[in-house]
C-alpha cells in the first residue's frame, strides 16, 4: 500500500504508462503534459512537477528516457491563482523553476535521466480561505492546462485532530496493548477527525477531506554488549487508506496479535551479542481530498501491473487538451507516543518476540 509520502513517484508512472488510454502508440510524436502537485499547509515550500510523456514512432523509448529534453518543456508559464469565496481571482503567484537536486530531493537512479531534475516552486503560506488554481501555459503550443484544489488545515489541532497525538492525557498514558493471553478480542484504536469550514463548497463537496491514511513507526536501539556500540533503527507499519469518510472521522482498530506481530516484524531477530531497547513510537496521520480518493479508487478498481486492464489508472483532474496528472492537497499530523511499561513487559515475555531480545526502553 503506497502512502502519501511516496506520491512523487506517481508523476513518473504517468509519464511512462498512461499513454495506453490517452493516445495511439503508433501515432507520430506529440507532447503530452504530465502534472503532479500535492500542496500541504505545513510545508514551507511547495513543488509542482511538470514533464512530458515521451512517445515517438522513430526513436527508442529507452533512448528518449535518458535525454532530459524529451521530458521537459523548454518554456512554461506556471502560476497559482488564489480564488476567493465569490469565485474571483484574489491574487496570482508566479512559480520559479528549480532543480530538485539542489532543493534536497534527488531523483532515484535508473533507466531515466537523473539530471536536471526540474520542478516549479513557490513558498507562500497556504491560506484555507482560498481555493488554489494551478495554471500552466505553454507559449509554444498555446495550450493552457489548469486544476484547482482546496487547502486542508493541518497546523491547527482543533481542526485536524488526532487523539493519540493531541489528547494530552491519552498521549501521556501511552499505547496499552498488553495481554496475559494474546487474542483477537482485545483492540487498540487510533482515531482522528477534521472540522470542515462552515458552508464549505468545492465541486459540490461539503468538506475538503475524503480519505485518510495512518502509519505507526516503531523505533529502537540495538546495543552491542561486547563493543558497547549503539545503532538506531526504525520501521513503519502502514495501516492503509480509508475512503469517503463519514463525518470526516477515521478510526483504525488493531487487535493485540496484530500489534505484537508488527513489533516482531519491525525488530526481527537480534544480531549476536545485541540487546534491543524500544524508543517512542511515531504516529503519522494523513488526510486528502476527493480527487485523491477518486484516484486511489480507480487504482483499486482497474488494477495495475501485468494483470490489470490498465497499466496506470486514467483518472486525472487536470483540465486541458493533452494533459494528465493530479493536482490536489493533503494534511499531515505527526507526533510521538510511548508504549506503556506493562505492555513493554508483556512484549519482553511474549513468545511471539522470541529472538528479538527486547530488554526494555530508552525512555
């Protein structure tokens, strides 16, 4: 199950795969614009990836993939228009093209070119009182592509609230999933909610959020009892997506066996002469829009890979003649919580964690 942190890979998949549903693979070369943008209020910089889907009946796709000008436009005018509640343009933000390598986001090595690694950037604080309209103009072709998204508030816990992070009493108590006899009957729940603005309206929707994802991160220290060296480790357990949320509320229920198994899967078997000490767990909740929910539902319905009827879902919310992609927003809430000591003692004694050599905590 891919998560929101990996969304940047979508643009690459669109670039090499979506052509089967949008144009004839035997047609002469033409430019297909591929746009990806995921705005997040808590980010200090926002990036929009804009590339070409390359296709030619005279050149090898492998060769073209290694040539940067096959995937980037020479000149584009990229801007964000902030739309007020009456539907008028409040102001316009012009985006600057930057090299993501220099921004700290290098492209992964592979068959595709790795440099340059362009995206379009702006640093304005996102204001939830406006809708953000992306406008991409190509002065060579005259084509104008556009898409809109609301902003999801994630800097105010009274709006986007995650119980185990924001409830002080619950957070201090820690995660309790201890069992004398581990069974499927005992449950641990993670929940959160979003308060939509009064009279919110976007494409007929009454809330900016429609889908959630929740991730638990287990953190621990390996301590070698002979060399006295320590190394820090972490492993994430993705609890998956929940779509079309009722009343903007999500709840993830896990039984104790699942939690014990998740800890075991994270730690694995201890290396020789090594004891394990648990650290705080990280909790990360994401909420995103109806557009992302529709994208994800298309992926599940159509299937992907060799057995799917499409290599990549054809859903796109970008308006234009020759364009694919996704421009939307997400909210992110993250924090830390301990595992209570009764549960830690239970984990140490559990046969499920035999070989993990868990000895205690670092907190």
